[in-house]
């Protein structure tokens, strides 16, 4: 029997909502999931590893990749470029793995146009106050950068209704279980 092609799972949500931790847990709990490592022109944060968190590239290299048509989607976020390489995603899906993309809303729109059979999940905070608390706690950005990210977050929340599923990250394990249930449901209804 030929192996089923993997699912494309798109996870979006405002900065500070806890997407990173949630995705880490998903990957720990489900061995068929693979994380799509994006390219970005943003400088690495302390502790981020090239090739694991992101492929950190120059603007010139990013532009070359755009010109080559290498991206499934790409977008600008807070002045930096981010993109998903088609080849990485397709290789994993062909091997039967379900691929998780952690991308912002403009990129998700591009993926939806190309792959309407993807599973689109939007993560929201229990409240905006909580989001701000989490952003402050993370403390990796300058205050100017944080203000910009907060404004983007407010705008991003308006996109939630365009997603197939909206999951409230009120309690990590509960939210993880809900996302896993969505993924398993999508797998079982795959043709
Ligand atoms: P951060 O700088 O906090 O790592 O990411 C900023 C935003 O860019 C987040 O919403 C993150 O999900 C998004 N992002 C990360 N990689 C990609 C990508 O490849 N494409 C798009 N469109 N957004 C991305």
C-alpha cells in the first residue's frame, strides 16, 4: 500500500500567544509531525540555532530565493522577511509526515490559495491583557519592537475568523490536546 501524503498544518496567532511552546509540545507528543523551519532575515535571538529555529539568511539571499520561486509563501513582519521553502515541506509530506508551519497571517493567506486542503489553526490568548503579560515576560525584544509587535497582534486577531479552527491557549496542555484532536480528525478524514 502506498503511504498517504502528509497533511499541511498552518498555525498562526499573535506574537506572545505561546505558539512556540505549543508546537514544541505537539512535536513531542506526535512522532508523525515535522516542523517546517522557515527562512528569515531577522537576526537570531539569544539561544536560537541556525537550521533549527530558523535558517537565518541575508536579505540578498532571501531575494534570490524569491526570484527562484523557492517559497511556498513569504511575508514581511515588523520589517523582517520570513518564508517557507516549498521543497522542505513537500519532501516531508511525500514521506508521509504531517508538516507544521508556524506563520503569520499574510503567509497563511498565500498557503490557503495554494493548498486549500491544509488545516488552518489560529491560536488566541485568553485575553489581550494576558498577551501583553506574556510578551513582557519573554523580554527578548526592545520596547520599541514590543510596541510594534503588540500593534501587529491586535491587527492579526481580526484574521482569526478566516481559520478553520480557533484554539484558546488558556492552559498549555489543554490547548495542545485540542490541536492534536484537530490534527487527528483531519488525518482520519483524509482521502
Ligand atoms: P518571530 O520573529 O517572533 O520569530 O516571528 C514573527 C512572526 O513571523 C510570527 O508570527 C511567526 O509565526 C511568523 N513567521 C515565522 N516564520 C514564518 C514564515 O516562514 N512565513 C511567514 N509568513 N511568517 C512566519
